[in-house]
C-alpha cells in the first residue's frame, strides 16, 4: 500500500483520556490505528486489539530531581493520564535512556500493574533499562537498528538509528538512541525519538515508506547543549525529513512541557497554515485530540 492510500482523521473529545481509552466506541475498528499524545514525545497507539505506549513521561520525577537548579523541569502541562488510570496495556517502547523517554516514575508503576507488560528498549542501554523499568530482563525486548521484530501479533517494529545530537555507538556497535518504525494493520508510523539530521537518515526512513511521522520540533542551541540538554530537529528540519521520507502527515511534538526546552505553539500553527496547500499534512500534537489512521475510501486522500 502506497503512502497515499490512507486517511488521517482528527477527532476531538471532551472526556478525560482515561475515559476515552476505556470507551469501546472510540477504539480502532478493523484496519485502523488510533493515536493520542501524552505530552513531550509520548504517544498511545492502539490497533487490532492491542495498546502500545511510546516514551511515556507521566510523572514529576524530573521536577523532583532538578528542583532548585537552572532548569527545574517544572511541568507546563499536566499528564493527561496517570499510570494507574490505564485499564490495559500490552507493550511500551522506549527510544533511549533519558528520563522524559524512559521514566522510572512511569514505567515501574506500569510494570507492577501489568504483569505481562513488555518493554522494547535499545540493546545498548539494557542494564539501565532494567533499573528504570524495574523488571527482570525477561520482560525486556532489546533491539538495535536494522532489525525487524514482531512485538505483538501483527505489529512489527523496525528500529532506526537516531542522533541525539551525535550518532553514537557502544563498543559492540549498537546505537543508544533509536527511532521506531511501526507497522500495524498495514499502516506505518515512524517515531524518531530524540534526533537531529544526519547523513543517511532520510534514506533509512523513506525505505520504510511511513504514512505518518511523529517528530520532535523543539530544536537545539548552544546553551541547552552546554548544560546537558541535547536537542532535536528544528521545525524546518522535521518538515524536511517528513517530506523527504514520503510521509503524508507529520505530527509535531516534544514541545510545551518544559519552558527551557520548547517552541511556541503558535509558531507551529503558523507553519501549519503555510503547509496547508502542500502535499504534507502538518499537525500539532495536542491533548484532547485523537488521530485515526485508516485506509482511504479514495486513493491519494489524506485529511
């Protein structure tokens, strides 16, 4: 199926995310994927009877850790759902070891609540993942770039190397920063994790032919990098990657949580207006919205 043969529908809901996720009427139908934003780089992905989380940060562990410092990590938005409010969960994907992507305050409660829950993590940081997830190694699925694994029946994950801000490898050649190309119900999504452009990234992503790209847009600068806060794509770079990879839609995220590491929402909205007549559908991640990805009634349509 080519990237033009899908629809992406935006749905607004007024209930809590907990109530929305428990509503069987809002669940994906056959051949659909439904996405929700959790803030920062976190998403819920539902399809074919399974529920997946990517990079959920649903606690205040960073605010507790950095209280009184130059970057106190005070939340600008509340977590839309708490770990104990989820009624079911099958797998969690963590792109790398940083706390806003691999959060002990989120992952350990989830691991205790759902005894069969598995965690997909970079093989390069598996020792750290055991500590942060609080589970035995048997519940981890260590992965590296270039692999393709079936994490759930009919759901495949293909890790792609990311550069945060450098393209690193460990002594065994494994990448500590990953993105995940996800295929479910014949629909394809790419979540880059934290990443900046590097030679070969466009080609690696375009080979997967994603329908939707989930990319950070908070950018980077010398002050943040010099204070241990490596950055991400700028908005321009994220748009360019989405276009170069052939994605039909981009959901821009990784903004609005910490005041020192964000981009104004209206800057994204202005770019959305500029892209409105183009081939790429640019969307801004927001709570209270769901995105339903499904096969289009007419080839080439995406709305």
